[in-house]
């Protein structure tokens, strides 16, 4: 819940309880520190913390006083107070399941082959049964879940909850997976979003802990598809229909490739993992399946510093820099993250990304853009599913 939303909330008390839990996810604090950080009175902070202790969310402990006076009391979040489930459906033929505690710690994470599933219903049934098995293994009740966060490579439409633009995992494309999951978990809140939105939630929180003034972040996902996650003024940009910020069908490509949308030169056709390979094998005058093995061949060619591979790094690095320059003019974020592929390839692309980004910026003499690489994509998505759940959850009254 954002600060804007709370203006229309009838229960400020619930919101402040959530804010206390939020800041305690990252370490214990005294009631004075809580009051100062949330800009509430010490009496209010003390009262809310006492309620949260009774409800099983917090524990209190005494700390050593450096001045020899009254020993201050610190409040700490109970790690096992609540849990969330993360379900990653981004990749075809594999699901990633995880249980995350209320502090954001990944307790268990499993990758499971799902290639035997031939329909959306089969995939969701298989996933939900796997969730139940994992919960039983960890002796966690469904009643103790904050919610289930789900990552997809497309967009869930606001009006009908249908997943669209999900070509990386075609089984769930144009399907309403929410309805099927709710049949298995009718009492558990379900939250679905794309991988880029969930990744930017995590990285934004990390940046904000280092610099509380940070209010904006952009994440560019480059994998089987291309996605963008954007936080502006602290809020995730979703748009009216759930597709806000997407750039995969901006027609700035150079090779006249036809996209599945029916148009040509969509940027996804050139800078996705498949797009990289298509260009490479085309320039090499080779025929090869566009898969993980094809990517390895491309990467080996870059490592050997072969001209065609290095030329591709320049071409696609420039195109990615152009895409970020468009985003920078609209959202003016402090940091732009890129993830979904290998760090080695990012290092080759980086000089061309920055050259193009700075060339197109009229503010290059005023401030420097930061472009960073997300080194832990799978964990980021798992944590992003948790962050999506936590952002939407409120403790009960």
C-alpha cells in the first residue's frame, strides 16, 4: 500500500502496524527509532509494538545501555511469524518454487522439470501440488501464509486476469491461471506479475536501504523475451491494463525481423536471447536451433574475440543503450538495472550501452547515469514474488 492509497484507508492503525513490520524486516529497533523513522509519537509506536507482540509478529529484548542508564527495549520481527510462497513460471518446462519467511529470507528453493505438462491446467495443478508438498515438508500451515507470489514472463490483464504477451511460456499465454490457483488455495491471497516488475521491487528496496532518498528505479529484463519493471515516486508502474512501461514492441530494430505480434523491427526480436542468436547465426551463415546451446556457441565466439561476435556486441549494446535512453527521458530514474542473461555478455555490451545512453542524453554534463547488472536473477525473482506479496499484505485488525 502506497502513501497515496493510505489517504483513502479507514484504518491508519493497520497501515502503521504494517510500516513497523516493514522496517523491522532489516533489523531490530527501539521504539524511539521506530517513532523517529515513521514520524509518529513514541507512545503510538509503543502501543502498536505491544499489539504486534500479542499478535505474534514481534518479540522484545533488552539491549545494553552505553550510558549506564535505563536499558532501552528493542523490538525484533519473528522470522517464523508468517511465510510466503514464490512460484516462478517464467521459463518453459521448469518451475521454481520457494518458501520465504516474513523477513525475506529464502528457506527453501527447488527447481522442478514440468515438461510433461501439456496444458495450462496441468501446469497449474502440478505447481499447486508441489506447493502443498513443500509446505508439508516444512510443516507450514496454509493459514500461516501471507500469500502466494507468482512470476510470469507476460502481463496479467487488469480486467479479466488473463496472461498475455507470454511467449516464453506459451502454456499459460492467454490463460487465466489465477482462477485455477485459487481453486487449490481459496483462502490465500494470490499475486501475479511479470519478472521485471518483481525484480525491480527487490532492487529498489536494496537501493532505498542504502539511500532513503531514492524514489525511482528501472529494470530491463533480457531473456526469452524483453520486459521492463519501473518504480516511479516509490510506486510500481502498472498502467490501466497491467502493461505499463513495456517496450518489447517498440519498433526500433534494424534487421526487419517479423515479430509474433505481426509487426516488424520490434526490439524484442533483436535483443532477446533468441534475437542475439538469430543475428549471430545469420551473420555466421550458420543454421542452428535458438536455444541454450546456441547461446553457449555465441558466448564462446565472444570469448575468442571473433569479429562477427564482437560486432554483434556493439550492435546490440548500442540498441540496448538506445532503449534505456528512451526510458530515461520518460522516468528519469537514478539507477537502471539489466538482468536475465550472463554477466560476461553484459560486460561486453556495457561500453556500447553507456556510449549510446550518454550520446542521447542532454543532461550528460549534469549527472551520470548508473547502469548495473543483476547478478542473481533466479534469487531476485524468488525474492520479488515475496516482495510483491508483502507490499500488498496488511496485518489483520
